[in-house]
């Protein structure tokens, strides 16, 4: 019987990502349809419309998260079964994402990627069989891992917390592909500083993840600032947000038509979801960026056909596919001005677009904090010169990035600009040019 060859990937962020030795069987998961589908979902949603290099996929990010999980489990010297659970959970953590990732979830409430991920590992025959070959009952173990029932709980924090392998990879990866210089931090030193310690006395699960303040806190602060800057300058870029909102309104219009019994052709699975029908995981796995783009081409009439019969769906699809994006007025963090402006802006849109006005003007609030954690995501810091042992959230309160940063913008169809500009200037009480 021929020897099984190692699997090695050349990655622009981490160098070589290797599936060797005890990790070689995990590579067989990559050959499943559920994993290969991630090649057809962009990691950064619509950021590529602003940053041309940001075309990378969730498949590459999954490899990166796996690679960092390898390094962290090796550093912590976790026992083999526990380490395997962390690495597989990291590799599959995005398996349930829909087309264009988070924007999709705004339209189809209750269909978040965590729930779909849990369903996919349990119900997709091919992936479930591959997981069972790795370890009996591994699909059930993963569902507990992604939930809150897995023990030790610190293992789950390695994949989902304030300082997890997911965020550690996507910051570096998104910074690299977008060309933004904000995402640099010392990954090597963070991995070096992560430890496990008993911090929950009297608890049946006392151990938890900790960072030695004197050894690694500067690297952690660098990471937190990098994350904050990437949200402010890249993820929440005004044009990225405008494109995401146009996509959301396009799908909302499609879903509305589907519920009214006049569903446009091109996306039957999403139509079933809009009507509240149960969708099989194999059908869900047919949804990705390519199938959504193909549908929008069809609705826009760019595939040689007449396009959608509904004028709003056709118009929004055409604008988005041709990158004729909505514009924005920057209101800073002036909530009072935004509240004064909104009724007047909506009235302007009604005069132009009638009952469909809310598809053409929007008050967008992009709010970003350093990172506030739920209890099950909290990271602990030890050996602090002032507090001794303390949570990272407590330290964030003393840091500038611990304070909320809000960007309020009026997003609007370009043909509304002349009518909206004086209203914006009046609401702000000073002259503001179009941004």
C-alpha cells in the first residue's frame, strides 16, 4: 500500500501550511464539497469593490486559522485528542457562511453561519463521514465545541474569544490582501505569551486561557489596536458599507417578492428560506458568491434576458453589478444631527422613489469598540503590576480603543444628492461637502 503523501500549501501570510504526521488525516476534510465551497465565498464581503486585492476566499482563511491552531496547541502542549478538536474546529469554523458572508445574515434572520455550521457537520453525508473517520462521534463533539457544553471551556476560547485563531488570522490576511498597513502585530509573541492557568477556584472547570502581562501584553495591545483600525479604515469604509447595504436591500426586495408569491427566477433556495420553508443542508451548500452574482446578473438583465419584472429589484441589481454605488454624507458621531436629518431625508427619497424610498436612502451607524466580550469569551491577564489578575475587558476600559467609536453616515442614491446636501448642512449646523 503506497504511503499517504503529506499535504502542504504555500500561503502568502504564514508561509507553508502543512498537514503532516498526526495532522495528515485532517487534510482529507479539505476534499469535501462543503470545504471546497468556501473557495467561492469571499472573505471580506464587498471590500473588493474598494480594495481590488481583497479577492481572497474563506478557504484560505480556514487554512490560516488551522495553521495558527496548530501552533497554539503545540505551544500549550495539549493532549492529542483535545488538540485535534481545536484544529478541526478552527478549520471548519466558517463552514456555514452564506454568500457574501455577514451581509447575507442581515436578510435571512435565524440563518446565521454558526447554526448552519452545526447542521452541516451533522447532516452533510460526505463531511460527516470524513469526520467520523477522524474520530467516532466527532460531528457531535464539534457541535458541543461550537456551543457552550464542551470541556475544558478554554479550548473553545482558542477558536472563539477575544484572542482566537480566527481573528489572529483574518487580521493579518485581510491586511495583506487589502494592502492596508493597519493590521500588523506580533503573532509570534502572542502565541508565546498564551498560557493555561487555574483562574476559577471552586469551579469544576478551573483552567482558562491567560496572557502574562509582563511577557505579552504589548503584543496583545498591538493586536487590539490593529483590529480597531481595520474596522475603522477597511471593514467600515464608507463605500464598503454602502455596497453592503445595497446588497441587503436587493435581497430584502427579492425576499419580499418571494413571500408575495411573485418570486423572481434565479435563486429558488433563497426564495424557500424567505418563505420560512425548511432548507436541506445540501441545498444550502449550493449557495455561494457565484450563484448570487449569477442571480443578480439575471435580475439586472445582463445575461441576455429582459431582467427582473420588478423595477426595484432590477434597478438595485444593475447598480450593484455595474458598481454604480450609493454615496454617503458623513455625519461624524453626531446622533442628534442624524435624528434631525432622517425624517427630512426620507421625505426627499419618497418624492423621488415613492413607496420604495427606504431602498434608496439609509442612516448607517458603524459602531466599533476595541472588543467587548461575553463571559464565555473573556480573556484573563495575569501578573499585572496594578491589578494582579484581571480580565482583558477591564484593561480595555483604561485604553483609548476601549471607548466606542461611531461613524454615522447618510447613504443615498446619487440622484438625491442635490436635494439632500442643504439638509445635511443645516442639520450639522455647518458646511459639509459630499464625502
